[in-house]
C-alpha cells in the first residue's frame, strides 16, 4: 500500500506539528517504544512515570513525522537525537523538538530551525520569584517590556521572551556556554539572521519558533496516530 507523503517545506515555511503527550498507562506507549532507536530506549530507562511516557511519545512522534516526509515506516527513519543537541537526519530536513507537560512541538523546515514550548505552569510555579527569574534571564529592554505589562500578563510576557531565546539558541546551534540569557535580546522579531515567531499551541501554553529566513510562514499540522 502506498504511503501519503508530506511535501518538504519551502524556504521560509515552517511546518509545526502539535503532538498530544497525554499518557494514561505504560501500555499506551508500547507502540511508541517499538519505533525508538537503541540510544533513545537507553535514555528512556532513566525516566519513570509520566516523564517516561511523555519522552517515549514525543520521540516516537518525531520519527513518525519524519516518516510522513520520507514515505517510509517510522521504525525505518534514520534520525539521531544526540543528548544536548537537536534531532539530525540525512534527508536534508531541519528539525527541532520541544515538549512541556502534555504538549510537544516538532518544527520541520528547509533551513535551520528551533522551536520551544512551555506550560504557563512553569511561570505559576515560579510565583513570587518571577522578578528574580526575569532579572536572571531577560535583557534590559525585555525587562522594560515586562515592567510595562499588566501584572497578570507578566508570566506570559516572561515566557514569550524565554521561549524566543530557547528557539533561537536551537536554530543558531548555540548554548549558554556561548552567551548568557540576558545577553540574548529577543525584544524584536529578528536576531542574528533568524526570524522569531510567537506561538500559542494550546490554552495554557506559550511557544516560539526561530528560522534562518527573513520572512516566516507557520504551517500548523496535527499528528494523527
């Protein structure tokens, strides 16, 4: 039976796939584990409970998504996910994966791309320490924008900056060893040859995508399993 093949994204387009990570029990992820690589299974064994389920589902989803572009079975996809760096494939697709609580985002593009998603629960957990966290993570201009926001909107404003920074670092191939977070100013929608786009993948979540292209179009996709 022939497989439906997803066209590769054109220059300036990012396919952003939203994946539901909700897992009720271990039996729910048996099919996910079956398509993981040996290294991913080793990493999976270091995780337990809900975290384990979400890891299996997110990384299996990445393989299933790449499979839709290649027209092959998910288990046949040649994609590596080395610890500390983004997913890599031999097909020429640029990939980025991020997950938070019950949602994962997979970004697919023709040029270097980075995606990040965070639950508002992160900001709520910080609570009264939001000011301290902001001072440790935001640039001077970003702190100004935060202070100008209404108090009830500040958690979202902080996460907007946070996700933009994370997405940009992934797309740029850099990390905190290269720059501290306050040195990365994402108060504008362009940085270092990358365009930054804010995402709202679901209620209670904040995200961002960064792409090495002057104009970016986001094409939302849903993974059906």
